C-alpha cells in the first residue's frame, strides 16, 4: 500500500489577497459594544437603508439585543471586505474577500479567504470587482456590499446576509491609536517585493524572529506580505500571521480596558466613521460583540489552494489572470468546500486513516477525490480495487471516533457512511470506494 502524506506545496504567489481582516473582526467587537456613543457617526458606518436614529430607538425601547440571521441554525455568515480606499489605484476593488462563519454555541470562527482573482461568472469579472460595481452608480456602500454578497452567495452556495468593510488607513490608524500591538514573529523573513504607492517596491522589508511592537503600517505590511523568504510566501504562513495580528489586537483592547475609555472610544469611532461600513444592525452588532469577546472564541483560517486539485488558474480574454474550479469539479463540490469550513480544522486534528480504492470508471474524478482527502489531512492508503465497477461511491466507518472526517467525506462524495461489514478486515479508521464522476 502507498501512503500519501499531507504535504503543503507552495502555490504561485501572485494571486493571494492583501489581507487585513483582523481590523474588520475587531470592528464588529468595538462597534457592537459602543454603538450608542457613535450616534454622530452612525449614518456613515451603518449603511442599511433605515435611519440610524430608528435603529437606536428600536434597541433602546425593545430593551434587548437582536439575534443574528443564521444563529438558530448554528452558523452566522459575514462577508469581510478590505479595499485600498481613496488615493489607491482601483480604490474600491476588494483586495480582501473573506467568508467569516461563526458558530455561536461553540464560539468557533472559521475564516475562508477567497482570492481576489477568483472568476465571478455572473459579472464576467474577478470577484474583487463586485464591491466596486455596486458602489459606482450612486457611491453607496450598502449597494456595494449587497452586490458583493450576491456574488459570493452564488459561489459558496451559502446564505450570507451580512458584510463589513474597512480600508487600509482605517486599519493602520486603529492600530496606532492603541499604541501599536505586540507580535511574536515565529520565523525571520525578508520581502523584497512589497509594493509602494508609486507602483514600485519599498526597500526590502525585514522581519526578525522574536517579539516586535508594530505600528499600524508595520502590522499591515506583516499581514499583507506575499513574497517573504523562509517559506513565508505561502498562504498557510500568511494565515498564521493574520491570526497573530488578530490575537494581538484583541489582547491590546482587553489589556488597556478600551471599552471603558471614552477618549480612545471616540478616537476609534472617528477613524471608523469614514473608513468602515456594515449592514449589520446596531442591536445585532451588540449581540455579536457578546459572542466574539468571549475568551473561548477559537479562530481558524484557510484559503483556496491551487495544489488541492479543486481550483485551477488561467486567463480569460476579458479580465486576464483568474482562479476558477478545475475541469470536472462540480458546483456542488465547490460549495461543499465552503460549507465545510467548520470541520476542516477538525479533520486535520483527527488525522484519520483511510483505505481508498478506485471502484469507478473515471480516473480523473478518483484522483481529484484523493487530492482533496490528502489536503484535508486524511492519511490515505491507496489499494487496487478488484471487484466489479460501482455506479456510486461506498463509504464505511471502521472507527466511529472520527466524526468530523466522516461528515467531511459524506459531503465530499455525497454518500452516507455505513457501518463496517463483518467480513471487512480493514485496520484503518475508514474505507472509501470511489465511483461516479463523468
């Protein structure tokens, strides 16, 4: 039997987004707790069509916060958007498009980054254009967010009712107002291709292993760096850096007692008023803040990986370089990827072993499933199939103590897991006979 290890190959660097989602998540925490003090800024930040006064009076007189859409189903979806802002080339093109899924019971937050070059089929454009397309007709951030939501709904197959957006300067100024944040750098690296504001490059950015207190500009460079040495040019490495910045930001807010400091609060609100926007109601944000400020919140992040066999890159005449589902990958498989965001980390943790056999007639489909299993963290043993071809996949659970992996594979091959037959002598946790495809 041949064992396939979960080796993370390094994808091409040019398409990964310039990510600064920590500020967007912190935005939800700060605004949710402080919205009452933000009355003079509310019409700028809360962009839903009803007036900010109506939003506030509804909360005041109801005497309670509002549950969020999706909360009763155990999944609150929010689209996090980051853009350059005025003074940047393509100021409202979203360099960051992240699906944030929150489980209010387990306090798990799963962040899935969608590359800015992902092809938006309905718009015949890259996904980063959707927000700008909605903004352009009336310079309306609500319309911008709604257009981005519709585009992402179609790609993911999920109902995403909310968005929150922020620009580069909003992030930098928020960090600076806190007096900077302390980041533990795990690996030394240098980025010699970090862009400046004149379409060139800054002098090489050097990050040394150890604790560093970072300004807003430095923190933004740390999370945006895409060409670092020492294996820091991969999406996995970048995701870890983003998580560090979020943790550092949240820790600084808690340590300084920001939520009880009226001066800092007013300064942060002043920053966010012109640079952050959301369609989440104030009463919903207050409830969301109660969830996110819990010490039990667990944040995981991942991005689409070209090496996994599900997504490919190429060019389209009208837009140039794009990312899209590989040939043979169904819409259902792509949507399953996004729906599995909560279980992806758990699958890696379980490290289940699985016997895999090609029981169908489509080797391309079999290889695609194999790649996805390996990249998900399943330990795969490939065994030659000796029976008659099957029309549908068959999936057996030898060890039931791998619930996340079982759930993941059931969705991956659209087949329910069955108890192991008495005649089956497999010593792995699971057994999968792959069939289907074309």
